[in-house]
C-alpha cells in the first residue's frame, strides 16, 4: 500500500506468512514484487528453519538488522564442523591453514582412488547441548552462504519423517532443496513429480534409479561439482534402537552417496547426531576416524559463564546481575557436571521465577551446591524448581509426583492422577492446559498429550525415586498405580502403546526381567525406543530393555 517492499529472503517465518496471506488476498491487484509462488516457497523455507532459530534464540539477519543469537562456546566443535564442510569462511588463520592442508590431503587421496568419509557423527547424552550445536551449525550453513549450496535437515524427532522408508527420506530432501532457490525448484519439479508417482505406484515406473537421478541433477545443475551438499540427520537417538529405522537410514545414505558401479557423490557432507555412534552409518570402508567423530563434553568454564550471562540478560533484561552468573557458572576447578548446558539453563530459569529480593541468596546457594555437583545436580535443581517455584499448587502436584508417568493426558489426570495428586478431577482439562504451559519440563507429543522432556527425565527420575515429600505419594506408589492403570487400559483397548507403558513401569519398578520377558511382544519395540535411558544405570532392567530395542 505504501509502495515499498520488504525483502522476504531470510525473513522470520511470521513475516513471510503475513506476506503470503496478503498476496493471496490481492491476487487480482497489479503488483510488482515477489510472486505468490515465490512467497510460498520462502514461507516453507522459513518454517523449516524456524524451530532451529527458536532453539538458539536467533534474531535479525533481515532488513538490515544484525544476526544475533544466544549460542555461546563450542568454538572447537564448530571449527571442526566448518572444516568438514569446507565452505564457510574460516574464523582464524590457524583454521585457514588447517583446512588448506586437509583439503590437499583429500585431493591426494581422491587422486589415488581412496574415498573420503562423508559422515561426521556427533555423540552426546541428553543435556549437553547437542541439539543447539546442530541448530547453530545448520543455521550458519543455511544463512551465511557466500555462494549458494544446498542443504537438507532431517529431524527424526518429527513423527512425520518415515525413517524406515529410504524413498520417503529422499522425497523430503528433494522438497527441502527445492525451497532454497527458484532455479533449484524448477530443475527438481519433474523429479519430485516422478518420485511421488513412483512411491504411490504398486510397480516401479522410473527407468533410472531415483537416487542416481537426484544425484545427477544436484551435481550437474546445483552444486556443479564445486560446492558441497550438506545433509543433517538430527536426534537419531529417537530411531537408534529400531533396527528397521536404522536399516532404512543406512540404505538411504548408501544409495544417496553412490559407489561401486555408480558415480560417487563426492560433494555429499553428512552431519549426524545421536546419544551413541552408529558405526554402520558411513560411506567408506573401515571404522569411523576420530576426525569424523565428536563426543560432546560439558562447556568450558569461560563458555559456561558467558552462556549464563547471555541467558540471564535475555530472561531478565532489567534485573540481571553479573555476579549471579559467576555464582551459577562456578569456579574453573568445580566438577564439570555443573557446566552442562541443561544444568545452567535450569538454574537461570529457577532464578527468574524467584522473587527479586531472594535472587542473590539463591544464586549464592546454587553456587555452593555446584561445588560438589555430580550426575544428580540437574535433578536437584529440577526438584527445587518444581517444589518451590510452580505457583499453581495443583500443577505442582501433577509435576511431582505425577510425572513419574511418562505421558499425561486430560483423561489420565481425571483418573488416576487426580486421586494420587489430590487435585479435582473436574478440573482435568484446565490443569492439563496449565501443565502444558510449563514447556521447560514437558513437550507436546500429540493431540491432548504431553510428555516429560526426555533430557530432563533421565536426570530427574533418580531424584524422584530417592526423595520423599511429606504428604505426597512415594515413587513406588505412583509407579504401581501406573502399572495397574496401563494393564487395565490395554486389556480394554488392545492398544500396544498402553501395553508398552505397562512393561515400561514394571521395568521402572525393578521387576525381574525373566517375568517381563514372558510378556514381551515385538510390537513394543517402537514404543520403547530410548526408554532405557530412564532406568537405573548398570541395572538388569536397563540392559534388558536395551537388548530388546537394539
């Protein structure tokens, strides 16, 4: 209306969505600017990146605003990842020299017929910031390109992603690449249409292998043999214990990478992350080299302090004191567990929810307790946050001990949680909405379902098991109620998801594995992937579940 246009490239998703809505309403009005087709492509691209931007608090990078985020530290790790892809500018002279040397080593190896490994694996247990590192890496390579190169980001925590189906994974990769340029969208149009027909057909129609076809299009018309194609496989712990999913992903990577009698996809650079390495996920013979395997540790002291300061200023811009950051981050020789990103975040958020006049005292107390931090440090902070800082008493009761249940629904609150937690069953819907808003400890897991965040759950269940609160049912009482509840629910419905929860809570109770094995069914595997992390370390139950879901 004013005659001026905002640039949609790299704009936040909300801005691009608004532009698409405006263009849809004004299709009959003469207009010089981005077409509706182009705006929809940019909207879909922005929505692809939006969860990653939220994860690291990224802002700006559009209409002259500088690009900023809350991410701190991991400089060595980011340097290794930049060097692996070898496309973005180096951050130091040392990095430039190192990349130059490795580049020439790769060329020499390629000259004599040796294939370079295309997979870089990041390994870390929950709470160490693996997802934020992946988000930072992906956004840097998506938004800071000096010359265009394609990338794709597959998050296996997304239920819609079909890990067992290599063709479905290829279709999603092709979709994402087509969003990144109008030219790439055009060259991939026929391929994507043919692939959709192939996937819906009962008999193969494509004369050329779709992976070979895609590889050829990318190499000749997109990367042109001189730019990388970056593929990110995130949160692989979700599928890591499902043999059929791993088989599908390994086949997808193998067919995409080419080899043997096919042209090798030399430009392919795969960055994968999970709680344990997946040795079979590789594109060359032999074991993965240490140069292609990164194990995350807690933050360095200086990075922990900077993270706390940034997060504190973000959450409490008008009242944050730097001395609190020094207290929370602790001293350089304190146990590393206190410098885990999850522990730091929970501590700062706990401080925010404390009355202003008591924050200095709490920061000092956290500082003292962190001097003897161990694997239960996060659990102690979590306990304090629930018991002291969730203002709604009914929601507090649902959180402790109610979250001994992995998943919560309004029906579950009505019965049996209402009786266990001493809340009004008539208020189940209202209480469910209130619990759902506590996004630091639960996350959506479907319609009217929230689940205890897995990274927190594995750390906090030991505390919930060992610590009793006066007037609150014990861990054993709530877990027994869960066993009885899910057994009845499965008998009534025949739903394998309820059967899996019945098995899960029996394992949590420490029941003899030989008895559980008599009740085990193959259909349970997909429902209990990753659940072994919740069980006591070195326990028979943990080993049993890992063997059953491996």
